């Protein structure tokens, strides 16, 4: 059987025989499933925003502005990210961590096609 390539990008190769994700390589026959999970922003940005607003109301306006800007940058950086976990023979492995949603979806779909072909 000839190797069929489903996705080939810079550091990602998904074929009917292997899946290469950066420095990690998996045999397609050993992959049982792929799980994709949204990265949550968490509770910390809301708490920091409340502290920043309290600083803006009181006499610590410069600190409040800096804290509010930092909180906004942090929340924006985590928004729209996903993590992909591969369940292989050795257990669960986090294959892609906090990557853009479109990229993770594309890789996940390619791996699912490769699993279906094997």
C-alpha cells in the first residue's frame, strides 16, 4: 500500500502511515482517537479587570490602566485557541497546545481521514 498524504505543512505531516507534529511522530495505526478542546480564558482576567477598575476609581489610575491593558492583551491572546489530544497506544498525548482554532481543526480533520483509511 502506498502512503497517502492528507496534509503537509511546515512542521505537520499527516499521512496514511504516520503523523508528524513538530518533533512528535505517531504511527497512524496506533492512533485511536483525536480530541479537540477549546482553551478557556479562565477566571484570572476577570479578577484582574475588577482590580484594575478599582484602581481607576481610586488614586492608582496609572497602575489601573497598565493592569487593564495587560489583562486585555492576555485575554485576547488566549481567545480562539484550541488544544488537540491524541489517544495512542501509550495513552493520551497533548499533540498541539494552544494553537489557532482553524489550524487545529485542519490537522484534526486530516488525522481523522488518515485513521479512516488505515
